[in-house]
C-alpha cells in the first residue's frame, strides 16, 4: 500500500500515458490506468495500479473506473486526460469519415475525462488536471488541419478551465509536446502525410522519449498546490 494520492491517466496503454503511469508509480502513487487495450496495461505490472478497459467516449465507463479506484485508494488528486489519436492528412485528400473518431476522442473524450473528477476536486479545493494538447494546439500545420482543430480546442478549454478552477485552488496544466517517440503514427492513414512526417522527423534528429514527458508532468505535479506550471511545451531542439 501507499499513502500517496491516487493519479488517473487515460491512454495509459502506450506512449506518453504509459510513461507517465510508470513515473508516478515509481514515485509511489497508486495509478488508475485507463485505455481500451487493458491487457497491455496489465502486462506492465506497475505497483499499486488498477487497469480498466475504458473508452473515453463512454462516460459511464470512465465514471465507474474512477469510482472503483477511489473506493480503494481515496480521491483522484491528479487526472491526466491524455488519450488521443492523430489522423494527420492533407484535408483535400482526406475522407471526412477519418475526422469523426478523432474529433470525438480528442475533444469530447478529454471533456468526459475531466468532468469525471472535476466536481470532486472543486469540493475538496485541491487537485490537478493535466490535459493533452500538442504543439499543433499552438501553431497550425497545413497537413494537420483537423488534428490542429482538436488540439486548439484542448488549449481553449484548458485555459477556460484554468481560470474557472483557480478560485477552487484546482490546477490546470496543458501539455504541448512536439515530436515524441510513441505509437501515435499508427493513426495516420494517409501515406503521403506519413512519409512527409517521417522525413521531417529524420531532419530533426528523431523524436524525444516519452519518459521525458512523464518526468516533466511528475515534477510539475510535485510543486506545492499554490504553484502551477500552466503549460509544458517540450519539443526536439531541432523542431521548427
Ligand atoms: P500512442 O498512440 O502511443 O497513445 C495513445 C493512447 O491513447 C493509447 O494508450 C490509446 O490506448 C489511447 N486511446 C486512443 N483512443 C482511445 C479511446 N477512445 N479511449 C481510451 N483510450 C484511447 O500515442 P501518444 O502517447 O503519442 O499519444 C498520447 C497523446 O499525446 C495524444 O493525445 C496525442 O495526440 C498527444 N501528442 C502526441 C505527440 C507525439 O509526437 N507522440 C505530440 C503531441 C501530442 P488504446 O488504443 O489501448 O485505447
């Protein structure tokens, strides 16, 4: 057992979510890990972890997983709304059907996740919400049109939530990474866009490790509750 507060993470089955779960678990926190590939999360065997099959589009699934973990470990003190997909493509070629799932997961999925713990944090007047945007939520790229739209959405709601929740002493942190080595490119279905992305990645000397992002989130979380890192924008040094 541990006396550290409970941390919850969506998209914990790979990439940045997995790395963040590993960082918090190693620091002694119980971690609620949520994603659809539950077997991947269970195979990690992290100390004090609860792994639940959750689709962020299903509010009941998120709420049930949070309630179950809170019954065992106490209130969620930190929620990382991280789950997302990247259907990058030239919008002229992209079939509209490709947008639907991405828009839902990256926007409604984030709100569903935040809402599952937000009111409890307001009542306790304590807690941290970390929300996954992207460098593509700060600047646009011509072959990321709809992805950029979803990530600008996250930037907008995180800024609004930060102001709204500041009176309740709840911290809101937005993440804006550049190229990080994860499974994210598996969501890119457009061959030309994928090839251009990979070429650009080689030019910048490759992406950076997801563990770096996980450690940054842990360090931001560890600051006193009255100190907020509003945004973590982390990119490869050579990324334009
Ligand atoms: P990965 O593909 O490795 O991880 C994505 C995670 O999201 C997986 O754990 C996946 O789990 C989960 N996920 C996707 N859809 C759902 C869903 N409907 N319900 C629950 N979980 C879901 O990529 P990253 O780690 O890179 O991506 C994490 C976040 O970081 C995304 O929001 C992405 O946009 C963002 N990001 C990534 C960058 C990068 O360069 N890698 C840069 C900037 C932002 P499962 O399939 O098991 O459900």
